[in-house]
C-alpha cells in the first residue's frame, strides 16, 4: 500500500482529525530547586477544554529566554504503575533507571514529563482506578468512534504545544523519548507531529502479528481498531521518515518478540531508504537483555539527541 493511502487509513482507524488546539491555560503549582541547579516545576495545562494535564517541567541551570535550550518530551512507561505516571521520569518515584527526564535535564535539555490519561494525577476524578480505569477509557473512546491511541496522540501534540511555547526552549529543536508504553507513544505521535525533529523509543515495538501469535496482553494504546487490515505497527513508525528516529530493543523482551521486531525494523528501514534518508534511522538490539533501559541503550539515547538536537 502506498504511504499516503496507509496514512489516510491509519487516521480513519484512529478516529479522524484532532481538534484544533486552544488556550493551554498553563499554571505552575510548585517549583523545586534540585541538586546541580535544575529547576523542577509542577505544572498543568489543558489538552482539551476542561481536560487538565498534570506534568513536570525540568529546566537546567543557566537556561533562559536569553539562552534557550533544545526541548524534549518524555513519555512515561506503563508497567501497571498507574499511580506513578510522570513522577517517575521526573525523578520523584519509581525505578532510578527510568528517571530519564531528570537525566536529560542534566544533559542540558528542557524536559517536559506529562501524565498520560489515567495515570498519576490524571487518575483523579474517576470512580474507577488503575487497570479498570484504563479499560473503561479504552472502551469509552472506542464506542465514540475513536480509540485510546487517538486521545494519547492528541495529548502528546498538546504537550509539544506547551513545550514549544516556553521562552527558554528552542522550538526548532524538539525531541521525544519514551520507554515501553512511552516508546509506543513515540511512534504513535511521530507521524502527526512534525515539530519533533529527533525521536527515540526504548523497548517497545510489538507487532499485531506477534501479539496474535504469542497471545500477548499489551496495554491499550497499542490497539487501533481495524488497522491490521491495512498494515502493522512498524508501518506507523515508518511514517516518521525522514526525520531522525532511533529504536532500542532487548533481544529477550517478551513484549516485543525479537523475530517479529526485527522484521518491523526492516520495514521502517525500507521507508527511510525510499527517501534516501537511511542514515536517519538507527536501531540497537542488545543481546541477552529484556525489557529494561540498560547503560548501552541509554548511551544510544544520549548520542541520538546530542547529534540531532545540539548540533
């Protein structure tokens, strides 16, 4: 199928165009000064009227309107940790290996870590919690002719709106990173957000073919109704071409069975080659490694952003 045809069918399966972004109505709740001079703001803004997103903004020392820095959105993982959300990459809770927003701020980037719908503070206000809430939200959007991936993409585009609006951020140098569900979010939003000029996903390229063969119960954002009749998840990631994209995978990660994932990487690579941009797509499969962010994987993340956001 031609790229344009698949893109059109993907948009239809997701639920159609997103509404135009309105007033973000940003607010700052608290501000903390961290070791090394990093400023961590607990903030909020509106994704849609009445739908408030909670997030953390991390600003390195010396970064200001007069001395702006590249910006990176960090999409948090799932891991059944609905109570954590953005607090993990922001360095407040969870596993230290996933305090990636804080780590990127230490590298000199302004970093935004938002809660996904149903996670962190965006679990508040609902009678249901955790997995029950996530299932409810998926079904709510499905019966309305959309899907949870559609809503996540809308929210991520609004996160980019917010980050690009900050005076201390270079709006022409924006990236995004995510682990696990955050990696899914990276290749979901990438085709629809051209302002993201460097993208990295860590440990999540599950194909529908693998999910069906291995009977994998994955998180709901992976499932786009009707899409498998037209393509698979790597075809979505391929739409990011020719912008720089890097994907890390663990060879023994059961959530992304490696034989299927390797075929997915080949699909993405062909898309980049067709645009003579083969140097803009890279991948790293770490042997004897599962669903984690290893030091070697992190080095690939760091180098990708350094090459495409700081150069």
